[in-house]
């Protein structure tokens, strides 16, 4: 197990290095720079600013300097938010995105598992058809459409809930439901498919032949095996939700990490783009490793050693 963890951590650093390199090259391949649109700044002042941030150095020099800073945990200063570093921006914005993401993850997992289980326990019934239709619709409709419908119907037409900012529990309901809609629909379909497959296995038939009740079979024998595909999906899903949805945070004017990422692209704020990309990638890799380590705890048949 220790060798497996060390091997995964080593591969994680390689993955992060590749992501940093690709992102860095792509950003510098685009014509212009962070201060290209600052036409009011005299050329001499602009040159001084670029020299301050070492933007006049060669791309290779900028790349090696940035890697050296990242190793020490320094993601650099923001070019557009004066007096703020990327670490400060992530530290301020991530807690808000994390609150939104954790609530959405909870709603998606609980709602998806419940809907998928009900659908699988009553196959080809009217309940199954309704859940399948709603989950298919939820997977097909883009998030920005779902958010726009919530804003217009629930916020403006009915006036039940506020549609912007992040100031209390009532402000959280619409963005959380919007962010959770698609993953909840996917988890429902995934759970239904996995449970239907599990219920065709021989050990389920044996359990039924022994006279075990439906709920006992579901809890003790079916759910543990059917939940493995859902756990695999939870790694990247959790990272995506925790770092914040760019679309949802923009629609509901939530000052989270996603909104900073969008504005940094417009502003060509290289360090913010790179910093949030590194942060997001590190979360994805870390959560995927955690998911892999959870497999043996849920299903002992899953081994992590090379020999097994």
C-alpha cells in the first residue's frame, strides 16, 4: 500500500508539471499581454511595469522562474488586482466556492442515489419512467439554462428566493440546486444502471433464496457493489464543484474562485490563470487518489498492489 501511494504521488507531480507547462505555453502563445489594453499608460511606464513583473524576460526564463516559485508555494502576484497575490485571491475566494460546492455535492449524491435506487427497485414502473425522463432531461439541459430558468421563474416571477450574491441560507438555494442538477441526474442514471446489473448476479439470487428481505439485500449486498461507479465519478466531480462552477457563479454573482478565473482570462492575468489551474488540477489529482484508496474499504476484492 505504501509503495502504491508513493507511486501515485510521484505520478501526480508529473501530471501537475505537464499541466503547468501546457497552460504556460498556451498563454504565452496568444498575442499580447496583461498590459496590452492599457492604452492610457505611457510606453515608458508600461515598460517599467513589465520589467517589474519580468515580462520582458525570455519565455524560458519566465517559465523556470515560475516553476521555482511554485515549488515554494508562491503563485505570484496578480497583474490586474493591485497589491494582491494569487495566494490571497485563492484564500479569499475558495471558501465561498467550497461552501457552494460541498452543498451541491451533498444534494447531488443524496438525491442521485435516492432517485437511482427508487428507479432500480421499481423497474419499468411509472416511477421509473418519470425518474429516467427527469434525469435524462437534467443531463441534457445546459447548466446556464437551468440557472436562467430558476432565476426567471423562482426569483422574478414567483419572488420566492433572491437570485444574486451570497449572504445567507436563502441565497444559497438556487445556485446549489443549479450546480447540483446535472451531477444529480448523472448519479441517478449511474446508480440505476449499476443496481440493475447487480440484481442480476448470482449472489443476489442466493440471498433471495435464503429468504432475506428486500431492504436487507439492498443495504447489505447490492448497494456496496453498485456504488463503486458512483465513487469513481465523485473524484473529478468533487474537485469541480469545490472549485466552483464558472457559469453558476457568474449567473448568481457569487464572488467565488470561478468568477476570478473568468475575469483573469479576459484580463490575461497570467499568474491568476496559472494559479487557479494548478489549484484545480491538484484538487482533481488528490481526490482521485483518495477515491482509489477508498475502493478496498468498500469492496475488499479491489486490490491496490501490483501482485494482486
